[in-house]
């Protein structure tokens, strides 16, 4: 069998990711170049060379306190659990944990709130060896603090040249291990009270998303809480989870465990405000129109900020993700653009412009097969629209 096909199959088996042949081809070219390998290049799973290849096909993007509302919910959940089950340690799972930004964020909040590691333990897994090595090193660049870190950097990190190194206190909460989600066996690990699984399902195909939901359900205690990515919660709610309350957008329970109706999609974050107070409705701001106006006038930072404000309230607004992608691309950040456009297409698989933009990006980096596939998808959407309007 052709080498790239063979490696694509091996990499899919190792990561469960919906990988295109072209992505693998690019990673193989890069590894062959940097390792100086010849035509006999054929890395086997379990070897350092294969791990290096895995690290080139995953997207290990994360940062400290990514989506602060999620961490505020997690902290409240742990504190409430300790009150209702005094003396029992709360078990948290962060999967995927990327370079440790997610589990350390919770650990820092716990430390600041006076909840010691004897009361709460965090297991953190990621399929990427390199990500786990970075997590264990606890060394970050400024980029890891791109959100509002709520003073965590000043309190828990020391500077070393351009890097920020995490101190011992938050590290004491977290145990890292390299693992694929599907190899994490609840019979071995036990179940968890709180599970973070954010920004993973968007990289899976539909069948794998369903299997992932089943695996997460097995790993979560029956009365536990799953913290999902905003865009991923709807898929999980199709497969056995439900918003904890009708107002929750990312906090999910297993269906039938006091959760809201499983078939109801998660509410939009705006509704997290307790429903009791019948305040006069604020005059609606059309944030999308504002963001477009900023973008049209070349005010990229303002356009991006407005998109983010809109997404904080309506995380499933595909158009806002599309616009966010555009602003990122114009600002010379293609990876961020790709991430935003992927979310857009995930939420609206028929988004013609996002499909075209993704195709262009793929082609620009030499991923011609992926580009062609995306263009075909876009052409099918275009043809369908034409038929509908005929
Ligand atoms: C975009 S990061 C998400 C990190 C973090 N949860 C967040 O939201 O910031 C995606 C991570 O998923 C990991 N990953 C991909 N497939 C995986 C799998 N099957 N099991 C575990 N981790 C996986 C990648 O290595 C990457 O670090």
C-alpha cells in the first residue's frame, strides 16, 4: 500500500482524528526533512518517530482560563461537592489537556480558593506525547496568557527570559498521562465527578463523536458534570447528555440524571442569568452588523472583539465564527482563522463561504487534496442552492 495511505490509517487509528491524506502527506514531508529519513521512511506506532508524526497532525491550541465561565462553573461544582460529600476527594478529568493550560487553570483557581490538592485531584490526558511533555514542563510563552488570566500569571508563575514557569502549588493537583480518549478505561481509572472535554469532538467525524459521547458517559459519575466546548455541546446532547439546566450551554449531565430534556439543544449563554428577575429587556444590539461594519472599515481588532462578544452570548452563531475567521486571516493568523472556520462549518455544514475559505487556506499550505475536497463540498452546496432558487 502507498506509504501516505498506510500512515494515514495508522495515524487515524492512533488519534481517532478525521485526518485527510494531504494533512498526513505534509506531516510526513516535514518529518522526513527534519529527520533526514530516506524512502524507507515507515514509522511504526509506539516509536518516537511515530509520536513525532502524531504531534504534527494534532491541533494543541489552548490557553490559560480559556472561557473563564467554564472554570467558574468548575470551581463552584467542586466546592459544592465538597460540602455535600465532606471528606471525599473530588475527581476531575481534563481530556484533552493539550499543554496543561486547562487543568492548571482549574488547579490555580482551587489553590486561590483554599481548596487543597487533598480535596481535589485532576487527571489530565492527551494523545500527543509532546503536549504532555510541555504540560509537565509547565513553561509557557506570553501566548498562553492571551485571555484575561485574572491575575493568575502574577500569582503562580515566575518569569524566565521570555517564558513563564508555573510554581509548585498548582502542579500538586495534576497528574498527566499520554492517552487517547478511547484508551482511557473507566474500569482502570474509576469514574470522575467532573470532566472537561473541550475542543476535541470538532476534530472527529460523526461516528467517532457518538463513540466519544459514549466513552465520556462511561467516565463520568452518574451525578457528575461534563464541561463541553460550546460548539460541541449540541453533538453531546444528541448522544446521551443534556444541559444541566435549561439555561446551561456547556455544563452537561447524563440524560435522566436530573438534567434538562435531552433532546433540547443547550441554551445560549445569555440565558445563564437566573430567569427569576423579570428585568426590562435591554435594547438589542445587532453585534453581527456592528462586527461587519468594523471589518468593512478595516477595524480588525474592533471587529474581532465584537465577534467575541457576540460568541460569548451566542456561541453557536456560525456567521460570527466565519467573520472571526476572516478577521484572523486578515491579521495574518491563518491557524486561528482555520479554527474559526472549522467551527463555522461544524455549526453550519452548508456554509459556502467558509468552505471556500478553508479550501483556499488548505491549498495555500500545499494541502491540495484537502483543498479539492472542500471545493467539491462547496460546489455541491452551491449547486443545491441554485436548484432551490430555480
Ligand atoms: C484544541 S486542543 C484542546 C485543549 C483544551 N481542552 C482546550 O479546550 O483548550 C485539542 C487536543 O486534543 C488532543 N487530541 C486529539 N485527539 C485526541 C484523542 N483521540 N484523545 C485524546 N486527545 C486527543 C490533541 O493532541 C490536542 O492537544
